[in-house]
């Protein structure tokens, strides 16, 4: 009798265990993906993370206080991907630090703009007008490209994006380019014909880059589009690819437009357009 009872207990436990195993296998386990960002504004990624959770992807957002550590942490395997930098910065950084990282998707453009208290159009800027530009190499290089896009100057054909006044080959209005610390560019508006102010400083000064500037970067400013990056070995990872797809869906674009009101522009373009 005892043997029969023991056999029944074992049989019951076996059936129960098999049922539990079957139920567990029928549910796909969520996969955690660590995304590195810079700063504390995670509104877009919080929105994407909610979508990803429904696809079985648990997004953990890890914030850094600088622009160096997110790439180092990614290369060392502490992150699965990061999303904080422009193509231009990324290309320069991985070359300098010899990192095997690649972009897997584009995200947003934080447009640099030309602002003026005197003129409503770049066409109205007069002969000999003073144009203030940031004096650091990266932002000045971007400012010169913006002036060229606005039709005010022409740069050398081999322009590499690094700011230098000797790269200007045509200046039909004889504009006076005035270099200064980036933080000063909004403050000199009363004293110049126009000032080129990068996105973050413009927003801090109370400007809306797409509404208050007289000219701003468009989606054609491909070196300055932001990206999602990962290690080269993970570029085809199905979870990262799915996350990139979720980011580039229409509802995310609408969220960015509504939430940022022109301070960031959703710019979902093929990697081939940014040189990858």
C-alpha cells in the first residue's frame, strides 16, 4: 500500500512539473538591454522602453554625465548600445580611441540655428555684417557648414568639418566672422547682424531652434544627426535591431515633435546617408 501511495505521489509530481515546464516554455522570457545616454532627459527612451516591454525587451537606461564614458562603457561590454552622440562626434571618437563600434540607426537632429534681432531672413543680412560663431573647432566647423547651407559663404571642396576661417573660399557679402566662446553667442545678438547658436545653448537662452532662428539645419545636416551605436559584433543582434525599429516608428516621431516642439527633429534616415 505504501509503495502504491508513493508511486501515485511521484506520478502526480511528475505531471505537475511537466505542466509547469510546458507553461514556462510557452512564454518568451524578456531580454534586458542596457542603453547608455548622456544627461538626464530620457523622455524619448522612456517612451520607447514602454513599447519595447510589450515586445519582451526590458530597456534599462543608464545615464552618464559626459560624452566619453558612454562609448568606453559600450566598448567594454557594460552597455548593449548607447544613444547620445552625433555621427561626426562618433566617427572622430572611435577613430581616436580605436574602438570597434558601429551605428545601427539614426534618431534625432538637434538643429543649430542662425539667430538675429535685426533681420528676419538671411537674405537681409547686409554687406559687411558681423556673424558671431562659436570658437571651438567642432561647433565652429558646424557653423561654417550652416552658413554655406544658408547660401552666405562657400567652403573648400575638401572641407573636413573642422572650423577654420581659411576654409572659406567665397564670401560675397564680405561678412565678418566673429569667433567667441559658445556660451556668449546669445548675449551678443544686439551687437551683431546674426549669431549662430548651438541647440543646447539656444534652448537654455529661451529660444526654440526651429521657430526663433532665421535659418536652421535641416535633415541634410547628416554629420550632426544623432545615432544609436553598438559593438560591431552585435550589429545584427535581433533585440537591438527590433529596438531600433521601434524607435523609428511614426508614433515616436510624433512624440518627439509634440514633446520637444522643434528643439529636436526626428531624423530617421538610412545609415548609408551618414556614410555607413
